[in-house]
């Protein structure tokens, strides 16, 4: 693949017999960087070392992978002279394909349909046997498959146009063809331009939001010996943890090395200049001290509240006219203080052990005082006490909005004075702030929108509600504004279209039912035997409803909560860091765009230990408006975690492996289940509709019906997807899929029961059961007949794994 041509060139220029490259060096040699799978999975490299894998470029250069130390480095060794010629053959010559494609389009002088362009190309090029081989299960040759892939990058750099009328060369493509006479130089220029395009897209689109400018400005404010955390960046910018990390890693902003993990721990993925050493060593050289257990000096910690003022002065943040806070008062040592607060116009904290202190105390000073005054309580309790006292004393300001809950109602008011110390006999309200409470009976808790009610469930004495301040301020306004604030904004799922139904070969009414189920309960499971297109339908339906906001994950017996949501993973430095999983990433993105749907597709959902994988999230699948404490939560943004209403989950279950029986009643209650069985709508009509669309005879559908009539177990009937590939309809294709896919499934089903699978389900036996008028399928290549049409293009779902 051309993606690795630069690496192949670097290896060719190496005189030694081996060369070790770090992953950073590999990324620098590969346009767009190595794929994420290459950093995580040895299986990727196992594929890469084969001539048929993704490493064709460096194998063709006469090198192979010797050892892989994930995720640190890879060692290549030079092949023997005898091995290199054979390997050279097994390379797709993109330096030949690229000029041939552009010259074909230039000579045509008009848009060419894909099939016509490839046919004309084939008359220009003498292909190697490897290039003429089939590309996996696509039904296409390797050269045509690679050419089709290449049109995406050619269109991106402006060398060609792809329209419904066909492919055509642009003026820029004509100029490149004339300027770069050799195929190698033309390909090198193509790779250079596409690498620039990828970088510009990443910088220009992904990180163009104002929130990322806030992170960039905040990091630039940090001086030598100072540090901040990911949670602080979340608080000032409003983006999720995974987005903060991704932005910093992708753009390397000034001061990025001063961004630490929560608690002052070093970040194994920190951005540190080349040759400068580790993140910790660089920070120590700037004067930052670390404790014996590896945490940065807390007194040098620049928190969100410390950065907000300077960011407002820079113009990176709009000044907050007010913040919003929840202070709990309905159960202070067993007493409801809210009526007293409202009657006497104040809000308070017990602070029974806190010495009199001055308002505005910074957090480090307050932490030292709390450590002494509350020495008898646990470490975790002292940490929570520091957070609530610092918010009440220093972060809360006159003019801020304050709320509290009592007897099922939310009461709101405005802070009108500084923090004062007023000892009381009962010790329940020692630390006070004057408040002007709004008149009335408050707002019924049940009428609050989820964005507010879920935050009110966070179990801390003082909780910041600034993110919800717009809705809270409307609750203080006119009746119309109150009604507007209590309205729930629903996520819109668009209706399925006739075009979607035609493309998926199913009824539009069935797709509408799927969408209605998702609106009612945002978790859905497709279940059925192999080959019924469960995963394909899930992905296509999700893409219709959510566009690019779709992520897929596959469960397996060893999959865990740490893989799925978040967990600690080893780092290069021998430590552990909290890493987000696919579910966490989807949730973080969904929180940024609450009116946009996001989908997580869980393939083979029943193969995992669901209770182990979902953990406390299991509860949220049914009660999305409620909060839970996450397993690895450390306060901050994760305090009281809830599952956004715009996150939808579609799972698939393969019933042939019997593991569906392991799905307990709790999971069944949380998901809607839709069957995809070959004898039921919509699956029973899929194959015939696809055959009609492709202009093929229905005889193969008659064969499938006859085969399924012989299979009495509904969970082992054969799905239509096995027959929805062009290669099946070429001479010999039916016999091949029957022998290599269908019979092995049925042999597994009947293992040990004495059934003669070949006699009962063999192709000849099934054919013989059809009426003579139906015997239209003959895949014997000797008579030149068959179902095949070389021009048939793939369009249907790929079969599920058995």
C-alpha cells in the first residue's frame, strides 16, 4: 500500500541488516500516522508480516518484521537475496496504477463510469499475477480494488472529480500528469499532498471549535514550575476528557507538557519535545517538585478557577456574569434547614470543626488547615471537605445563583454577601452567605429537565451548576420562561426513507418499527442465525440516523468493563493511566452535542459477560435520568455520572452459538429485541429483492428456501447474506460457498448426532428436491452456464460470523 511507501524507501536506504524504529519514527514515515490498531494489537502485526497483509510495501523492499515491542518499537530485518524477488511480485504497483488511471481519464475527455474506467485501464497495464488475484471477499481483483481506494485520495487533493456521471480528471490532475513524468515521482507528489490534506482536515475541522482555543490559551498561561490537570481543562473548556487528550496529542500546543493527569500524576502520553526526556524530568528541570508517590506539588497546581480570570482577560473566555451552585440543606445532621434559610435569607455549611478563616483563601492554604482541623476524619472525607469549603469560601461570589432542594421542590436565590463565620449552638450552620430567595413555592422536582435533575442527584454538599445556569435562570423568570425551562428537548431520529429500504432490501415499515423502538427505548438488539445481515443492518440504520456519529465494538468472553468504558492500562514508563474505552468516548462526544444522536453498535453482544462489562452502567440503561458513581471516578467531571439521552445502542446476537440463553432477564428488560430469521420478515424477502436489483435469476433463492426447509432448528437456518456476493454467481460459485460455508455450519450443528450432513444438506440433494421447472441453477463451468454476471457489483450485507 502506498501509505507505507515512505517506510519502504527508508528501509531500502538502510545498509545494515536490521533496523529498529520507535512508533514515533514510524508515525513520521507514514502519512497520517500508523492506524490505532497497530499501536495496540499484535494481531495487526501478525497480518502485516505476511506478503498478503498490509506490509506489502516493506516486504517488497526486501525487509520483514522481526520483533514487535508494543507500543514502543518495531525491529525490521533484511530478507535474503533469494527471498526478495518473490516478495517483490506480491506488491500492488500503485506507481503504475496512478498514472494509468489519470491518463485514461485524460484521454477519455468525459466522465467515465467506474466499470468503464477500469476496463480502459486494464487495456493499458500488464498486471502481475498477484495484482490479478482476488482482494479478499470483495469479488474484485486487487488492482481494481486498490484503484478504487485511490480515487478517494485523488478527489481529496483535487486531481479528479467523482460525480454520479462518473470519474473525470481535473485541471490540477492534468498539470500533475504533465509535470511528473515518472510513476514514482507522481505517486510521491500524490502522497505528499494527501498527507497535507489529512493534517489540514485534522487541524482545521476537528479542532476549530472555540473550546479548543480555550485549552490552548490556558496551557500557554502556565509558567515554569506550574501544572494543571485534564479535569481543569474540562471545566474551563466544556469538552470531554478524551477530547482534551486527543487535542493536545494532535496539536502539541505551547505548555502541553505541563498538563498532568488528575492528582498530579504524570501522563504517559504527554507531549514533550524530542530529546528533552520524560515529562517529569522536564517539569523538575523547571522547578516543579514531586512527592515520593509521584504526584506533583499541589501548591503549584493551577486549577480551573485560577485560570478563568486570566482567560477572561485574554478574551479566550467570556466573563461569567454569575455561576450557579447547589447547596444541600434538607438533611443537615437530621434536620431540614431550608425553611430556616428561606425565612432568614441565608445559606450555610456546618463547618463545625473549621477555625475562623478569611474568605478568598486559596485551595492549597485551605487544604493545610482542613488537614489539621479535620485530622480525625478519613482522607477521602477531608478531600471532599476541602472541595466544598473552597467552593463556598472562595469560588462562590456575590450575584451567583444558588439553589437547594427540600420536600420535592427546587428553590432558587441570589448570593448577596461574602462568607461569614457565625457559630451556632447546634453547629449546623456555622459558615454562612446572605441570599435573597425567590418568592413562591419553588419548582416541582418532577418538572425539571433531565440536565438539571440529573445534576441535582450528585451526592456532594456543594455542587457547581454553572453548566445548567441558562435553564436555571429561566426558572426565576416569568411563567412562560419557567415553562420553557422545564420543557425537555428531545433528540430527533429521522424517518427511514424509501431509498434506505431499497438499499437494504427490506420493507420501509420494518425500518420504521426499528426507529420507533429506539425512540421508546434507546437500546435495541437484532438476533438471529448467521448470514442474516444483523451487523450490516445495524450499521446502515445507525448511519442513516446519526451520520458519522457511529462507533462499533465487538464483545468476546474476555472483554471487560475496562475495555468497554474505562480502566487503567500500563504505560511506557511502567506506570498505569486511566484510558477511555469506546463507550466512554461516545458519551463524551454526545455530551458536547446534546441534540445530536450518537450510536454504539455492539456486535456479538451475548458473547461477553454483560454484568461484568457494563458494571454500574447496567443501571443507567434503564434509568438514564439517574446518576451513578463510576468505578474509577475521582470527583470532578465524573461526580454523579449519567448516560445522555442522545446515546443509542444497537446490539447483535448470533443465536447459532446458543449463548443467547445466557442473557438474563435484566438485560432483556433493558433492550428491545427484533428477530432476523430467514423464514420471517424482513429477512425472508431480502435475497429475492437483491437478485431483482442485480438482474439475477431467483433460482438461488429457491435453493436457499429448499435448504432451510430441511433445517428444523430455526437458529441454524441459513441467512441470505452468503449468496449476496458477486463471486457466488460466477461459474463454480454456488458449489464453493456450499462446500466452504454452508456445510461446515451444519456439520457443527449436527456434531455427534449421527446425521449424514452431506447426504441431507448437500447441494445435489437440495437441487433434487426442487421441481424440474425450478432447476435453473447450474454452476458447472464446463457448459458455460451459471448465475454469474461479471459486471455484478456488491451491494448487500456481508454474512455474520457463525
